[in-house]
């Protein structure tokens, strides 16, 4: 079996070399990785209960999935990253007393947190956070994600955007990019409700959009009306009279029927 | 020394009095214990599960007065008049956990034993001779008593061994009368593991046991094991798994209130990690309501801590009297200060409190919730500002809230407006925030929502009470005489016989 492990290690080394190159050949790397994954299924230690003899095999499997995570980011495939990280998780959690800690663990955990954040899955973000030890939370990669989350919930968007520019690792770029898009639309939502009018320059600065053309396109996408170098937001709340909308009416009907049913049961 | 004599005498009297008091206590506990064991046997023979729960209602009281001497006495007593069997062997093993068993025959013990024998004759008469062999229920009950004693004394390793023996022993049975007992066996088994920090090792075993309990319709076991599993997951921060477990299992409808309270507490903790604060609040309040009101102070304090935090996170400030409940004031003091910080929207005071008590929050497992409170403090501060001023400059907002840059302050205000926390308009060029007239609340859906909450609560209570009621057996059965009953049982037995025979015939044909 050790032969298989050695073979796997060689393939892994090639993949990692590919990863470290400035312009990795992704299709080739994926192909190698798939081969490696098939090889993993043949290892006996991974199928049965964990004991110390299968340690080598575990380490190989862990490194494989770590490489898969990095590859997914280079490929900008969020779903693939999520899937591979899920496979990686048991190695970090359940086998933590069996294996020596991985040097890439904190980076990947940080990246995963960033993924949840950029997908706006805050509830899962917090359950992930509960899994981490205190020392892990102080790690630069992880604490970066935590700080961003705090800014996001607080509403300090300016701080968030400036923070996300100083990402601690190049792999973070992909996620900060997605995140800043999310934040941009968040800010736009805020502008719509909080302002009556706003000059072009100010709005551009707030949304951190560089060129006027880009901005006009953005404004048109959102259906803002532009007048004399100013955006005027139509207050939806003011024009609408406080009568009930369909949703509310439906929920009212539902509630009343439920009361009738319960009352009938009592009497 | 002359003065010492009367004092000594006093002392002597004192100790004598103490000793008699002790024996008195021992006596009452012993009779209580015997009564319970007898009750247990009756319960098993009549298959009346209610009697078993009655036995367990006295469990805590007995637990307080347990001693090795007492346990040895009871165990020997159970062994004496029973034929030697596998069950007796099991009990014999118990004695090795009790160091007193070797040297227990002092004068006191001797006297007690005579007593015991006298009692035993009566006891035998009362239960009849039918209970010749030891019932597994009795064995398990004795094991539970010993385990509790070991745990209370802090003998963790022995307790672990003892409970493990018990759990393996119980796996061999499938009797509904054992349900309550085995549920408790699992509880102490898990507790022993927890004290030793080995909780992770038994997760699979608990899951398997839960599956078995579900298949056997063992409701007591289901409830207990579900709670143990949730506790296990939460201990290791595995909220994801805990949530999945909850969504795929059903808490049994017939259960003790205490288990329900624990279930709601764990559920509340899961929900507040997932930021579902309204549901978390509902669960935690239920937990507090269902928990026993006079005892279980530790549980109530812990649940109250979470309830306070969740309430703060939803933007409400708990009433002051929550913090002043008897026995809780000291434990809740840090939370009171937190609440004060949130209420006043004073960020610097809040941060000071957090720093001061961070270790406390960490120990309580509430630290992550506390860090989430920061934005609530800001929101509360903003609310106060907009209520107090009809127009305020962004720069002043920044100063008042202790924020870093004016730009961020503006964004925070904008977000608060969008989230509906405050009702205001920002004028960017002029650099101020103008709050709008507050809307007339009764034109909105708000009153309807509050009414709905209350109506639903009342209906829930009504439904719960209806469900909790116990109805007397129908009159028809009461009228059935002993003869008739025997007749009926006989018929049923015959029917079962013929069915079995038919089955066998069927097998032959096949």
C-alpha cells in the first residue's frame, strides 16, 4: 500500500508545483487531481476506522483536498471550493488529535469564512466561527474575515472596502472581489432609502466607482432618475398610502382562519 | 482543664445527638429506599409505568442522603433472598466500587442489619413470594444509585466504569419498564464521560442508542438521548450538526417537563448562533418556564444569561427585575452592566464592560454573542440621538457614538435607516441627518403582530394543557371482575397460541 501512497505523493507534488507557478495550467492540474482522488479511494486506511497506521494516507488525503480548494479558487468556482472544503473539514476537526496540524489550515479556514461572507450566509458564518479555537481566531487570515464581518453588520462600509484591499493572501482576492460587489449593492440600497437627492460625485465616491460612464450605467440598472448632475430618489414610502398590501392581507386571513380553527377545537 | 470537662460533656452529648440524628436519617433513607425498590417491583409486575416515574421523583432526595454503608446494606439485602443468577452476579460486581463493603460491620451497621432482617420479613410478606429472581430493573436501579454516589464523590474513573457496565448490561434487554431507568443510565454515563473530557468518544454510541430508542418507541430514552447528543455537539461547537440533528428528529410528545426544558435550552442556543433571535428567544423563554421553579438554579441561571443576551440582540432591553431574581443577582451582574451599556448606547462604557468581564463571558460560552452586541449598542445610541434631535450633523453623530470616520458614521446611519431602526433622511451636501415625524403606530401592522403573538401563546398553552391531562381508565374496564379478566386473558393467550401455530403451519407449507 505504501507504493500507492508514494505514487499519490508524486502526483500531489506535481499539482502543487503547478499551483505555485505564476500561470498554472488549470485543466492539466484538474486532470491530475482527479487521478489522485481515484487513487485515494483505493487506500484501505481511509475506508475503515482511523488508527495511527493509516496516518500517511490521511495526510495525503488532506493535502489533496487542500490542493483542490486552492485550485477551485483559481478556477473561481465557489461551489467546488465549498464541496472540497467540506471534505477537508473532518481532517481538521475529527482527526485533529491524530494528525499534526496542517500549515495551510488557518488560510483555508479564513478563505472558507470569506466564502460564506461573500455569499451572504451569515448564519453559517457564525456556526463555523463557533468551531474555532481561540488561538485560531487570532490568526491573521481568520481574523481578517472576522473583522470584515463586523464591519459588514455594523455598516462601516468605507472601512470594509479599505480593509478588503489589504488582504493578507492572494487567494483572498477572489472573495474580496465578490464581497465588494455585494457591498456595492448594499450601499446602493442604503442610498435609495436614506437620501432624497445626491450629487454624482458623492454617489460615485460612496459606491467607489471610478468612471462617470460606469456610474451612469450602474444608475440606469438600478432605475435611478438623473437630473442636473444629481440623482433624485423616489421615496416609495411616501407616495404609497398606509393601506395593506396583498401579503399582509393574506397573512391576516391565514391568522384569522387559524384562530377560528383553534376556537372550534376548544368549544 | 477543669473547665474543659463540662464542655467535653457537652460535646459528647452533641456528638451523641448527632449520631442518633445520623442514624435516624440513615434509617429514614433506608426505609425510603426499600419502599422504592418494592414499588419498582410492583411497577414492573403490574406494568404500570407511572409508578416508575414516581420512584424517580424521589431519586434526588435519596441522592442527597446516600452513603456507602447504606448502599452496601441495600445491595446485600437484595442479594440475600434471591437465587444466584446473572443479575445477582451483576450486583456483586457493584460491591467492588464501594470501599466500605469490607469494614462496614461496626456496631451501628450491625444494629442496622438486624433491623434490616426484621424489615425484610415484612417486606417479603408484602410483595409476596413471586419476586424470587432479581429483576433487571432493580439491578439497574442499584447501579444508578452507586453511579450517582461515585459521581458525587468525584470518583470519575470508577463512575465511568460503573456506568459503562450498566449501559452494556441494559443493551441486552428490550423491556418498556426499563425505559426510564436506561434513559437515566445514559445520562450518568454521558456525565461521567463529560467530567473526564471524553465526551467526543461516545457520540456514535449515543446516536445508535437514539436510533434504537426511536424504533422501540422508547420515549423517555429518545428525549434523554436527543438532549445528550445536543449537549455533546454544542460542547464541541458543532452547531451545524446539532441543527441537522434537530431538523431530522422529533422530540417525543410524551416526555417529562425537565427534558423538554433542556431541549428548548439547547435549541435556543443553536438558534442564537444562527442569528435567528426571535426563535431563540421563544425557545429560551420556554426553557425557563418549563424548568422546575425551586430547584435547578444552575440551569435557570445559564438559560437566563442566554435569554438576556438574545433579548439585547433583538434590540429590546430586559426588565430590571430579571436581574434581581433570587439567587441569580450575582451571576447575572456582568450581564446587567452589558444591558446598561446597550440601553444607553454608550460604546466606550460597553467596551469597558466587555474587557472587564471577557473571561466570564468566555467561561459561560456567551463571548461570541457579546461581541455581536456592539452593533446593537451603536443602533441604540443612534435611536436616542434621532429621538432627541430633529436635526443633527454627521460629525456630531460620529463624536457621540465614538466612531472613527465621518464617512463610516454616514454609512451606519444610512444602514440604520434602511433596516428600519430609525426614520430619518440624510442630506449629504449639507452634512446632517434630519429625523422624520414618527408615524402613527396604529395605522401599521404592529398592533396586529403583538396581538397575534399573544393569542398564539394562549392557544399553545391551552393545547399543551389538554395534551398533558390524564384521563381515568374507561368505566367499562373497572366493571370487569377478576374472573372476567382472567377469562379474557386466557382467551387472548389461546388466540396468540393458535396464531403462532398457524404461522408455523404456514412455514411448513413454505
